[in-house]
C-alpha cells in the first residue's frame, strides 16, 4: 500500500545543460537530492517523455520532466490510540507537547506504545512520511515541544531549516550546583568509547553547541534556560555534566556536585523521589513551512518540575 508523489516541470534556460539530478533538485527543492537520485535509478522519472535512469544525463532546454514515485508505508509501525497533547495543528505541521515516559520512536526493546504509534493513529497519512513526520527527538523522560511534518515536502523543508539553525528550541532545566552566569558549551559529542549506550564529549565527535542563561540560583542548584544550536543525542545532558552541573534526576549523566549539607530535608525528599531528568522543552519557534510566518509555541512546566521548583524556592538565595 502506498501513496504517489506526482511532479512535473520544464527545463528553463538556467537549468539547460545540468545533470538530471541537479536540475531536479532545483526544480523540486522540497525533495532531497538523494531522494531524487533514488527515484531516477528506480525508473520513476521521465525526461522528454522517455524513461531516464541516469542521474548524470544532461538536460536540454524546454524538455519536460515528470516524476511519478510511490511513497512506501511503514508497515511495521502500527497505529495505536495513545492520547496526544496537540499544541497546534494545520495541514502542514503538528506541534506536540510530549509527556515523560513516552518514547518517540519504536526501537530495540520498545516495539510500540511510542509517539510514532500515537501519531499514526491521529493521522494515518503520516505513514508515508519518514519517521512518521518527526523532525527532531526528545529523550524518553524529557518533556515538552516537538514539531511533526505532515507531508514529505514539509518534512524535507523542516529538516533543512533545522540544519540551518532556523528552528529555535529552548529548554528549562534544573541542574546541580550554583552557576553564577550564563555561557556557552562548545564541545564535540560522540558515542562513549566504552559505554556504548551513552554519549560523551569526544575530541573526534560531531560539533555541538549549547547556550544557557541563569533564571534563578538556589543554595545547591540552578534553574537554567537552555538553547540548542545543534541537536546531538543527549546534548544538553552531556554538556551540563561536562561542565560539572548535571541535570537533576539524570540517571545516566549524574554527578555529585551538589553539597548535600546545604540541602534542607523537605528538598532532599523531593530530589530523592524526582522520577527523571529535570528537563523540559518549553519553547519552539520556526517559520511555517508554507506561509513563512514566524510562529512561537510554549508548553508550561509539567507538574513534577513545578513541584521541584517550589521546593527549591523554600531554600532560595535570591
């Protein structure tokens, strides 16, 4: 079962003489070069009413190009009736406020009951979009906003916007230790050399940049607003641990920076029972992929982080 993408165009003077894949990339910018090359090789592209399988074929002025390509459905991902907190929805995008304990994608050990399964139930057409339209991930126990593309062209456009840093993602975090001023962590991230389920700052890793500012300081903790410039796996958690201010409740990248002698008993109880990393994607800003309108979305702090902050306020330095 599949849907069909049908595209057509004509070779203009500025495209004449280019390779077919180059011309298609300019004619149909909503689709990636690799995707277009795949369609050419698979026999889904005609050039001048003739099937063309050669990505390097030179195109001629006024030639007609047509694409009729199937979009395969992810048959292995089932639709499941899982509640969604939809912050915004139109024909192009969904903005979701993800709760804690909800995994984004099916994977090893988590075959279903994920955000992807919930999205496929909400909109079955997402089965034709890579990763059911999800453009960026949140860890299982990180809450907050993420954007979902509802069509393949919109998905490709948002992926490009993400690469060009045109989608702004801001997080609230409670971290261990007192941070006196905002700053930037610029440190490459890769798979941990010995603990393969973890990420780490590694000199040969991919570039990663995290900006942060202090919202409030407490005797042994800080409330931060964090903005990602890049989007590496576990980036905020790894970078905060790297500067010795791990996110409160992080079971993987925890450090012992907080001075327990300065933490009062009621707060100790809240900290001891806090169920996850205290990290929430609170703001998401982007240009709408069709209208180009600048849009901003917010998601209020979840109840567990509100309770944690209330407990911290009892010990406030400010």
